[in-house]
């Protein structure tokens, strides 16, 4: 790994600050001991991380469009207030590096909101359509965003036979279990 002189100076300042240094802004994940460390997509080998957090952003849907920009974080909390008809997954890591997006999708009080996944998403997660339901799903790419693999999503639904029969039609991709009525 090659790091620049500026990165080396930042790292030295961080390492020499020790426990006495300024702890920085606890709300800023890039600020440690008062020093911002930007690795500029370089590899940090064998770090031991303890008590870490991931930046969470809450992008809004506008006219059916939703952009998940990985430069703002990897965890996205989205309230589905309308159908997502144009989903953009932007700024993934370069090819040969894995990048993941965690989605926390919350249906509004109406529910039934859908996501149209881009053609680059293979095996897209299934979203719970019930009002106020929460679906947690993830997308993974290892080729710079050319393809994404989806996993997670809603689990199976347990319904009575009458509830299942009332679905017209059942949700594609959703798994249903019919409970025994004794």
C-alpha cells in the first residue's frame, strides 16, 4: 500500500495524540481524536475495530426517484411514501472490492408501496407491503456496481387459509405459510 505524505502526517497525528488528544466530534464518523482520516480508497490491513458505527442516511423519494449514494454512507433508512420507480445505486467501490448497501425500508401508514429494482440487481429482496411494516435488506456488489446481489427482505407470512384465499393475487416472491385451523 502506498499512502501520501498528507495521509502519513494525519496518521502520525492520530497515533501520537493518544488518550490525551481531542476526541473530536462524536457525531462525525470521520473525526477521530480531532483528526479526519481519509484513506482515499486505500486498504487498511488487519485493523482491530471495537465499538464502531456506520453512517446512516435518510434519502427522500422524489417523483418516484430514489438515489442511494454510497459516498454518504452504506446504511439507508427510507420511508416509502410513494412507489420507487427509478432506483439509482451510485458511487459503489471499484471492481474487485466488495460494497454493501443496507436498506431499512419502512412503509408509511398506507402501505403497499413498491420498489422497482434496476436491472443490475439480481435476486432482488422482497419488500413487506403491510402498512407501517419494516423490511431490512442488503445489496452486494464486487464488480463496481455492474451487478448487485440482493438478500434479506421480508420473511414468510403466516396466514389462515381464508386470509390467503383473500389475496388477489398473492404477492410475487413472497413466501406464505398456511396455519392449521383446528
